[in-house]
């Protein structure tokens, strides 16, 4: 538990059971749990191969309930005279089954949706059917977007058009006149309160979206002139995602509350205050304002928003607005787990070296002496000596003064030195700066059956940290330290940053792969020569799926939706098969029939030239055609 900090980031959904497997409690504290390792085994028997994305609908529901519950509690605690009506930002995870679930789970709370683009508006308009729920229309808009949003009010959708650009005000006024329908309009303010961390530039005067205060005043005047100031009912802001410090959230709501009351004073019929997203996730479990964490609870978040808005409205004797939040990450991150297998490892070979004597090259004798001398007193110096001797050996080899065998001997001695030094370093409370990289240098590479670009793009794009850990063998001490390399032929296709207590570590504690014993090797029809070793990437349910790309043509992974049954078992609600090779080739405009025909023609040619036998040609064509209908990832 300590090693992977699961009780920090996993609570209340993920923990470790007595069998040493990860347990999932999809309903949080409300009972019912599943053994993740056993679940994966059962899914594999249904031909759902790894990498596999498992979505737990109950977690999604629990997150949504929690968000509503904290706002309800804060509203009661501060005697707030308004209500909370959240929306889910579709951009965070647009998968149909997930949005359908959200609409269903959200119905008792009149939970709505937020669209940030025209395609997302199409989703929201078709799927949202909760009578009082809101449909917040954000993002850049053209006339068609605005028309559609206004017309949708006729079919009972509570669309609110949030003005992000000054031209949109004119479009709205014109379309409202043309259609004879009065819309509900909001303005997105560029707050001066800046977010922090990765998405900090979402706010501030030079932010990409929203209106500056002078522009908001211009919008008010335009609407007033068009006799539409009664349509302006909402103020929105979004200061960035994953806000790790509560102070930033407080400053933003304080500033926004003042803008809200000023707008009401100017004559707008203000009713809604939309605080955007930003509610953070504790990816590393440290509960700090480190970027992978947050120093507040979800209850603190709701309390601060409710208290600040109430104070500002009370001071001006204004009715309290309906509070809207657009939390995406906080709702969707926990619900999915990506499980992937390890295909093999590459380890630094460390052997106890044979003694050296005067018959060997001086550089080898030096390395051997360094190796023999390593102690707690001199390990730092020994590291520098060993490194220098190794570099000299490489350069001597380059000039032809060292044979290949001698160079290999020198390298082995160097690794033996590093291993001895590392053993001492691990015992120390303080690690000197120059030895910090030793763990990294000595780490094994674990080859993972996944594409980082498809399944965890933010680890590559913005160095985001996700909790990653084995989902079984957790009753065994992990003896290895490794980094992960993915299947792509790209040196960026790796994960070498992992969560640590308020920090980043560059290795992950892992288990040595267990060789298959003779009997299981026989019964194992797969080519793998080790027992399966499964890792899970957790809290990746927000943004990763849609941002994932097809680098090297590794496609979407298999996905399943799992729901607990009242009797304590589970039901597979939906299976969404991952991309086949045929599908990914289609995305880049290949017609598989043409491809097969090309290969067939080539085999015919080779047959004519007697370069291939008929049997071989048949086999090749069969493999080719068969592969096209297969998963893009490796079969173990
Ligand atoms: N609302 C808007 C306007 C956004 O741009 C975003 C995403 O950055 C969100 C809501 C969701 O933010 P989060 O996932 O941090 O809750």
C-alpha cells in the first residue's frame, strides 16, 4: 500500500486485498467490490484482450453523487438561498455510453451537459433529456451553432449561450430577431485570477477565451440597445483544469462574485453563476498543492464557492444565483482503469566479476580495483572513478587499443560497480545530487503492451503523472525497479515519471517476471515465456481517450463497461471492441481489398519467378488477411 500510495489516491475505490490483488469498490463506501485481477482473467476468457480499458459505471455514478452531495451540504450549511445545478463538460470524455450513463445518473439532480464545440452540441442536444437540466453552450460559435442553440429552446432544452467573443453578441442579437425566440445568454469573463500549473493560462487578460471586463461592458450595452438585457442571465469563468491550490479557487470565486453582482446592478437579469471546471484530482495521494495533487477536499471546494457567492449577494441584497460547475476531471477520472501486460524486460546484467590481474589492460585493472574498494565511506568517489574509467575504456576501444572482449569486460565491471554503489545509496537518508540518476541508469526496461500516445497521451505531452502499479503479486516484495517502454517505435513512447510523495520518481517498483514452469508452458498456447504480469494505469478517465492518437497505427483499445449487480457480482454492460488493423488502415485511406490484392499479385509474381512455394504463398496471404481483422496490439 505504502509503496504505490494507493490509499492516498485510490480511496475509496481502489485498495489491495489479502490475495495481493487490487480490489475495486465501485460504489465507494457503499459496499460491493471486485478483484481486478480476477476480473481481467475473466474478461480475457471472453476474448477481451489487453490492453483493456475497464470502465466502472458505479464509480461514475458515485462521483456524480458526491459532487451533488457536497454542494447540497454547503448550501444547507451556509443557508444559501439558491440551488446547485451542475453540468458535465462533454469534452472531458465524449464516449456515448459514458454520456448516456451521466445523463441517467444525473437526472435526479437535474444534472446537465456542457458543449464546447458544434459536434459536442450535437451530442448534448440529442442525449440530454432531463427536464430542468441546463445545456451550457461554450466554445467558439458561428451562426449555425447559435441558431441551433436558440431553436433548441423550442423543444424544451435549457440552452444557455455563453458569449466568448464580442462578435457572438451580434450573431445572437440578429438570430434572436430573425427567429423570434428569446435566448438565455451568459458571458465568459477573463478573470485576472490566474490558475496555476499546466492549465494556468486559461485565465488572465491574454487568455484564449472569454471577454475582458471592458468587452463585457460593451456586450451589456449592445444587449441593452437591442432590448435584450433581460436575456443576459449567466456569468461564467474557467481558470484552468486541475487547480491544485484552494487559494486560487477562492480568489477566482471572489472576483467572479463581484463581477456577478455588478452585472446585476447594470440591469442584467442575472440568475446563474457558472464556475467552470478546475476541481482537482489527487493523482499522487499527497493532498498538497503539488501539480499532481490538490490541497483541498471536494467539500472545501463547494463550501468556498457557496460562502463567497452568498457573501457578495447578501451585501447587495441580491437573490443568490443558481450555482453551476463544469467539473469534468473530478467526475470522469476515477471511472476507468487501463490494464496492460508486460511483454518482457531488458535488465542491466550484473555479475560478480572475475578477479583481474596484471595480464589485463590497466583500465580493466583500475575498474576491478574500484569495484573491490567500494564502501560506505567512498561510494560517491568510487562512482566518479568507475564512470571515468568506463568512459576511458570506450575511448580506448574507439582508437583500437582495447579489443571487443576487453570492452565488454570493462562494461561489466562498470555495472558491477554501479550495483554495489546503488546498494549503499539505497541505505542512505540523503542521496548526493550526482548519484540521483543511478537508480535511473540501473532501472530495468519493462516493455508494455500499449501505446502511450493512444492511452495516456498526457504523460507524453505535458508530463502528467498517473498512478501506475501491478494489479497482482502485491503480497510479494517487488525486487525490481523499472521504467515502462511502449510498443511504438518512438523514443518518447515511454513512461519514466511516477508518483511519489509530493514529487516525481523516475522508477517504479516492479516484480521480476516469473518464467513459465514446464507444465504451464505446455498448456500455454501463447509464445510468451513468462507468467502474465499485469499493470494498471489508474485515474485516466478524463481527457486521455479522446486526446489519444494513432501513432504507429496502434488503435483504440478494447473497452468494457462493468456494473455491480445487487447480488454482489458484476454485469458487462457494454463491450466496445478496440480498432482492428483494417479500421486503422481505413483511417489513413487504405482500402483493405486493394491491399490484399496487391499482396496477392506480388505472391503470384514470386511464384512465377519460383521464389516462393505455393504453400508459402498461401500461408502468407492467409496471415495477411487474418491480421487485418485483428487487434493492433500484440498477442502475448
Ligand atoms: N469548462 C471549460 C470551459 C473547460 O475548458 C474545461 C476544461 O478545461 C472544463 C470545464 C473542465 O475542466 P475540469 O476537467 O478541470 O473540471
